C-alpha cells in the first residue's frame, strides 16, 4: 500500500475495495454532514445489514449484491465535484455572475454616495470661513477718561480689518461699535463666551494713551501687549479653532502690530529729531517704538486635558458602534420567549415591550461603562477650578472646568445614555426592517453622516449639511463640550433633539418588530439564498 493511500485511510477512514479498485468511504468523519437525520441513517444501516445477510445466505446472488452495494455507496457520496467550466454549471455561472455584478454595482454606488458626504463637507472651506464671525471692537480714545486723546492705534486696526475682509479667504470680521457693548470691553468677552462670535479683537480704551505716556514720560514698565486683546474659547471646537481660525487670525494680528508699529515709529522719530527729551525717552523705552503694540490673549475655556479628545470626538464613534451591535447580541436572547421548548410562547406584543425595556436598561448600563472610561483617564468630573467667571480664563493646572461640580459625571452619564437611545433605537429599527447584510451599510451611513456634522463645524460646510443640526451626534458633542468645559449652556436644545429621536424611534419600534415577524412568517429574505 502506498503511503498516500495509507494517509487517506487514516484521515478519512477509507478502505480499499479490491474488487472495484476504487476508494470507498466506510466511516464518514463527524465533521462532514450531508443532511441525513438520525432516522435516515438508521434506515440506511438496516438496509445494508439486510443486504449483507442476503449475500451470506444466497451465494448464487453474490454478484448482484455486490453491484447493489456499489450503487448505494456511490449514492451516499453525493454528486461528484466537476470543473468550473463544466457544461452542467452553465446556469449556476450565469446566476453567480449576474448577482456578483448587481452586488458590486450596489456597493460601488453606495461607496461613492456615502463617502462623498464626508469629503464634501470640507469642499467649500475657503468660501465659508467668512461664516466664522470675529468681532473687532475699537474702544481706543472713546471711553472716559481717555476720550480727550486723538486715537492712533484703533483707526489703523479698523482700516486693516476692512481691507482684510476683501481677501479671497478671510474670516467673518465684523467691526462693532463700543456702544453695542455699553462701552465695556468685558461685555465683548461675554459675547464670545455666549457663542455670539468665535473670537474678538479688542482695542483697549487706553491703547493710544498708554503709548503716548510711555514715550513722553519714559515709562519703562510699558507693556505693548496691554494695547489690545484677543479673546476666544478654543474648547468650543478645538478642531475649528486650530485648523481654520487660528491659521487666519494670527497672520492678521502680525500685520496689525507691524502696521501700527511702523506708522507710530515714523511719527515719533520725526518728532524726536527736534525734541531731545523725547529722543532720550525713546532710548529708555524702546518697546514703545518697536513693536509699540501687541495683543494679550484670553482663552476663556482652554481645551485641557487632551484625554478629553476621545470623549468629545473619536470616542463617540464607538458609542454608535456599541449601540448598533447590541441588536445582534440581544436578539437571540429575546427569541427564547418565542421558542416552545418546554414552555408556551410569549405574546408577541409583550415580547416587543420586553425588548424595548431591556434595550433601554442595556443602554443605561453600557453608557455607564463608556462614561467610566473617561473618568478613569483623569478627566476632571468634580470641579475645583478657582475661576468661575465666564469672562476670565480658567487655570489649566486645575484641569477642565466642569459645569456641574460633583454632579458633572452623572450628567455626563445621562447624556451618553440618552445619546445611545437616539443612536441605538434607530439602528434597531433599521436592522429589523432591512435585515442582513444591508444593516452593515446602514452602520457605515450612520457613522459617516453623524461624524461629518458633529466633528466639523456646520457653519463652514456647504448649506446642504444644515440637516446636521438635527442629527444626534452633533447634539451629543455640543452637550459633552458644555458639560466638560463649562461652556455656554445648550443642554436644553441638545437634550431636546436627542429625546425627540428616542421618542420617534420608540414609536416606530413596535411596527419594525411586527414587520420583521411578517418577513419571517412569509419566508422573505433580504439577500440571496
């Protein structure tokens, strides 16, 4: 016996049939199931036993018995495999090629359509940066006791602002009058905190007065950065600030300081040629000539710590995924109530109610697990930042300034729970209606459409994307930032949108359950069988 024959005997339990010279399986491995049930296998064994007895008792029919055994054994092996181009597979090949073409075409169109949502969101950045409002407020020489000095700094800043608005790519600079803020620079900061503008450039009331005093009185303590303020809140949207606003506003500030410094230096040096005292003073306060003026920055709510990034951006993608896959994990458990295995089946309407309640409870527990991850990685959930004013920058060393003190974590957990309701119930309904594998395409669409309108500011996206204001993840991100960084309160609007999603999907839920039951009863399949 050849070694290869011995190998197949050991592996497949086959023996050599000397009469026919072929290999016949006599002990089929348990891993191969041809679909016979126990009764059929028992009947087959009894038939073989009778045939064997007939062969032993009737020697004259020995040849016929051997032929019958060969036919039975060949039938038990099933159809023999053939080559791919066998004529008998012509119909199968045609069907397979057709279905492959249809499936590939559907996926092709889906990929282009859905991914275009994400790519298209940033297709008009250069044109839409003007939607990012930046207030420019000139208080220079307009507020007592500095209203008796001819301003120099303020007029230059406003002139340059008007010129900057003509650039092809520009922020939405708006020159506002001090009277709109009761002649109080602090109220401009309040406007930034209240999300009226993304940033504000404030020319202080004493900008020119301090500059003149410095050169006339040789004030060596003069600080050029006291002339103007840059006020912003980067935790409102750190991506928006660092990717789109800061790269445009900082070159503008550099141009402003350079222009003011140049014009002021020409004026002062011209006067110094005929005034020895002034010339002497300039030697003692060179900063009053160059750079002359600058900006003090006030980041009202800094984005810190950086472990908060997942909690308000990428980590929320996993909240969608967890909500989606909970359907597949819990559905077999729910269907136990319908299988009469030693018990009567449950009323279907009660099963539907049970499914909804258990899903809400599961979201409650799973959202706690998601929230605990942020707590474990040192995001501040207990307050403690000494700065409570909305118009003063908080201190980073104390961590993120929470909105609710020790109640911040319960509020964060509540937000994630309601967010899972809004995101997850939609996934449950779609999964029951469209079935597999189409629900996987829904997950891709659900993630991309939510990420596109939540991780990027809708103001700089094309107008088509304004539906994103009503999408769940946009509200979750906005509310998360408010809770973790004590931003301008928007919880009423955000929770309202999320609860509306939960209510609508809860109303659709029983209909989706009955539709899935109807498909099962009528053996309707969503995909090829």
